[in-house]
C-alpha cells in the first residue's frame, strides 16, 4: 500500500513544500500526496494545479488528491501541518477521522507551542518538532510566491525511532527539499522562534520592513531589546542556546532582503487575523510563568491586541 502524506494548510510554507512533494511523487507507486484545502484554493488546484513561482522559475504541480472531505481523504500515514497557529485546533479537528494513532504529525508553524497543542488533541500520536526558514506567501488562491533562494527545513524528535525519521528524511531529499534531521531539535526550533518572534513583533508594532528595523537606530534598539527578553525567557525554560544567540540572530536578519517583512506584519497590513498569540503573547505568558521581565513584549502586545 502507498504511504499517504497529507498537507494541511496550502499557504506559503505548506504550499511550497507540499508542491515539491507533489511534483516528486505524482506518479509514484509508493507515496501519495494529498492537499487538504477548501473553497477557491481547492477549486483552483483541482482545475489548474498549484502554481509555484520563484525568482527564476514558474511551475504548476498537481497532488494525487485535493479535498476537504475526510471521507474522501481517508486515513493518513504522515500529516504535515502548515496552517496559521490560531487555526491549529479547528483545522486538525476538522480532519480528525483521517488521523489514526499511527499517523505521524509534522508541524511547520511559526510558534514553539504547536507540538504541545497537537499532543493535547492526539495524545497517542507521534508529534515531531520542526521549523522552516523560507520567504514565501500566497499571491492568490492556488498561487505561491517564493522570494530568494534560502530555504531550509529542520525536524527531529527525542522519542521517535531513528528509522522513522530517516524514512521521512529520505522522502524529503528525493523531493529536493533541503531538510535536516537534527538531534537538538528543541534548541533549533527555539533559535528560529527567537528570530521570527522578535521580527514579527517589531515589524508589526513599528509598521516597518526589515530595512526599516535595521537602518533606524531607535527601531534596531527595540528589536535588540526584544531579542534579549525572549532569550532570557528561553534560558529560564532551560533551553540550551548559544551564548551569542542575540548577535547570531541580528546577523541572520542582516542577511535577509531588507524589503521583506514578517508574515504577521503582512497580516496586520491586510487586516487579517494575526498570530500575535503564538508570536508575542506566548513570550509574555512564559515570562510571567518563569519570573522573567518582558516589558517591551508587553508594550507591543498591548498595542497589537
């Protein structure tokens, strides 16, 4: 029987990586790729495929199935979750009949609380930890735009047999996904969270892109303060991060295209629901829990909620 991999959330992240999987395994005898989508996205992909544009290429890919009907989707061996964090519970419960106790769930969210929240819903399941670095977004239903060449997917688990993880890594590698199976996945996820949480909070609060943060001394100082606050929270939680995590994160931002911004800032500008709970409020809540002061995060949270 084919191994069935579902992609839940056909947005910038799920659409891009799901698209690479769909392209690689369309005619596979061993792997079936299922896009879980609804409305205009479902209709567009069913008729025309998923359009993926990069700086130099453009392609249309078709999954083996695109559906929002659990009866049609059937049970899944692997479920890759890439919705917004505010939709974790609702999106997963809408397809709960597709998830058996053997389904491996791989969350590709911006926050660090996704694995724990999913484990609460499905306590018997294997929930991996993961994070991605990519600049990609929906430009229209069924259309994904990726900016720049940088893309990396990190995943792992401290409890799952290595053979299962290596099998998934092989699937990614064959689909030309630049993925890394790492032992210290908790630290890797938090390094990404420190980067994206501070950036999302600062860009949304200041209404500035990356260049507007880096090139304005006052804005940059705010960003650095956020990095220090969130790093202190991570330290209090026992996360083993590099001593120079703040400097590393600033360097990472300096290497990013200056006209880019965070996905949360884009949602603020568009008047959409934002991930402020997972990206900003979570830091404040954990700070209170562990006795770490986060005044700048609290100031930003007050404005954004």
